[in-house]
């Protein structure tokens, strides 16, 4: 059942991601082509402002030509841990820092055509600081009741996979808040 690498036909490395085309050998000995996106990995954070409200980010996503509402997220830098990336992205995109961050899950975003691995965290005990998005990011954060987030997902208004997975994973497996401290931050 395992496919074996034979040779690279095409290899492109961009600023954020790469693309490659490999000739592979199938289990039956025949050759085939596998084209896929090469990605350094990423993290996403489901930040709880309090037990009922999360901080999401709004931004325009060029590939889908829409403004999306998403959990804060970003690429892992070379040598950076997924936890460090999660903390960095939370602060950069929302201006929040967290007293406690826990890992929820790790998944492949689209294993049929990408090697990207995404690590999802939940953050608690938020304190407000200054956001510092990348110079090519035009984003704002929005406080959203968690129940509304679930309703938006159910209605098909939020289609971003990392946001859907983060919210549903939390709802299914981690919705007991007894172990997490919250400070109430007024959102303006």
C-alpha cells in the first residue's frame, strides 16, 4: 500500500510555502505523479476572553475572495516550537497574552495535496497588550460569544477549517472550565 519516492520533477519554494511534483512508484510497480504543497506547519489558538466569549480575527483571504472570521493562527518559524508560535500569533493578531495555554489537537489540513500540520491550542486568562500584525496583514479582532461561534459554524457562515475544528473539538472534548482561571476584559 505504501508509495515510494522515485524522483522530483518540479520544485518551487515561495516566501510562505512551496510546491513540488514527485514521480513515485506505486505498490504494483507502476509510476505515478504526486503534486503537493510543502508547508512548514502552523498553529491556531482558540482564545477565551471569559468562559462564554472567544477572540477571533477578521481578515480578507485573497484565495477565497472573502472576509473571514477565524481563530488567530500562523506559520511556525524555523526552529520555533508550536507552543511558542501559538503565543506569538495570539499576541500579534489580537494583542492578547495568556496565563495558560493548552494543546487541543494536531491535524493534517489537507493530506491529499499538502504536508501541512496544524497544532490547535486553547488560551485562558487573557491580558490585553498591543497587537502587532505582520506588515502585510490587515486584521482586527472581534469578541464573539462561543455559542454564536458554534451557530455560525452550523449555519455555514464560518468555513475556515482550523476555526471549525478548534470550536468543535473544544465543544466535544474540553468544555469543562473548572480548571481554567479567567479575568474579565472589557472589549471595546
